[in-house]
C-alpha cells in the first residue's frame, strides 16, 4: 500500500510541472491575458462619457502599456456595497503581456486611478494564460 502511494506521489510530481506550463500550437506562445472590467456608471447618476474614457486611456493606460491593448464595449450588472443591483455600461480593457509580474504594478496603478477619478467601488480583474501570436 505504501509503495502504491509513493508511486502515485511520484507520478503526480512528474505531471504537475508539465500541466503548470501552457502547451501552445506551433507559431503561438503563452501570454498572460489581463482583463479589467470598468463600470461606466457614476455615483448619483450619469455615466463616464466617451471623451472622459478616451482621456483616461490616453493619459493613464497608454503610457503604461504603449505596446497596445484592446477595449471592448460591454454591459454588466454590479451589486453595490449597499446591496443595490444596477445594470450599467462598461468597458473591458484587455492587455496581453509576456511579463505579467512587471505588468502587475502598472495594472494596480490603472485600477487605483480609475476608481479615484470615476468614484468607483471596485474594478473587476481577471488574469489567465493564453496562446497568442502577433504576426
């Protein structure tokens, strides 16, 4: 019994490093995809205007990620700390990077600035590894 357990642990140790790495098809490489979910609703009513959002991108995001990013238009629901649920327009900022640890500080700055400028309770953030290429 003990021998089987040891064998099982040994096999898991061999498999774990391989599964932790992302195997990508030829011509693609693993990149970290970071998404920020940015609500546009403002406390007290109204929304962040297109001009305000564009200025935020140009002054805050582009200097931190000059190699590029993508912005998707979205609609989302959010439960405020008060318990109120609201549907609001949103933007999803997508950043692909090969250096996620270096990007983390810049992403945290973007979140902090967005929350302060537009008086947001929170900004959603997701991160995962994907296979990508820029050709």
